[in-house]
C-alpha cells in the first residue's frame, strides 16, 4: 500500500528584501557624495576665477542703473508731454471712441489729476473716466464720441439720466460730467442743470483741449474744494 506525500509547501516571498534593496543607504549615498563633490568643485572654480563674479556684479549694476535711468527719463517725458498736451477738434473727431476716452483722461492728468484713469468699457455703469482734482473733488466723466462731430447724433436726456443714476450713488462723484465732441439737445441741457450735472459740449471741449485751463475753470457751479489731498 502506497502513501501519498503531501505537496511541499512553498515559502511565501519576502517583500522586505526588495524594499531593503530599494532603500539601500549605500545606493543613496553615491548621488549625495557626487552632488557634494560637484558643489565643492564649483566653489573652487569660482574662488580661482573670482573676477568673473566681480564682472557679473558690475554688469548687473550697470543694467539696473540703465533701467532706472530709462524710467526716470520716461517719467520726465510724460510730465513734459502732459504739460504741453493739446488737441484740436479734427484730431478728436478722428479718434476711435476708446482713444477719445483716453484723450479725456490725459487732459485731466494735464490739469493736475494724477490719478485719472480710463474705466470705460462693458459694465462701466456710466463712468468712462474717473479722477481726483488737486482740490480733492472726485470727478466721474461719461464720454460720448461722435465721428461726424456736429453732424452726428445728439446727446440726449437718456444719456444724462444714466450718468445721473450712477455717478454719485455708485461712483461717489462730487462732479459728474458728460463730454462730447458733438451736440447736446436742449432738453438734455435743461435736465443737466436741474440735476447738477455738467455738460462739456463741442465748443467747451475745443477750448479745454486746445488751451491750458483746467476743466473746473471752464464750468459753472462746480462744488467747492474739499480739504487738500496728497494730489494738491
């Protein structure tokens, strides 16, 4: 009678050996030693060629000095340009409406409103240019450009209503102005007077853009100055 031998049991694999091989300290030490040796070699090379560091420092200093000089020259040029900024009506008529808003912004800067900014665009809520004059008054300006000038469509009461509804309540305006290179209807002028809005029509724009007087000297019934600000 024969007896069957039970099959030999296989010993389970020991994953620990593989992990030990992967995390072998000797294997990790080699790259670390190589990195240290390379760093030491670079330091030694730089110590020998120290003049390259000096040269690099001089070049960086020259580049920084050149950049600062260019910025100073740019600021001086912008100041000179702003002081002598002039526009004729033909120039303004030929502008795209976006450039017209930028021209109004630049004129406000010329007048001393250093924080003047163009904010026109989608969702501007009736404000194309915002500025603070040297007397602390906050200006909110809506621009209406007409490529055909006087022959273009007139600025009407609805345009003034939009400005009246947002200039003070939304934008905190002390002075709310609408500027156009075209014409303004008589009812719109009446509405502006009733609501303490200011209208810069083509005639007033021509005087302002081609001259040197600030806008507040050309408008009537402008609010009194606030307390002087840092822009004064």
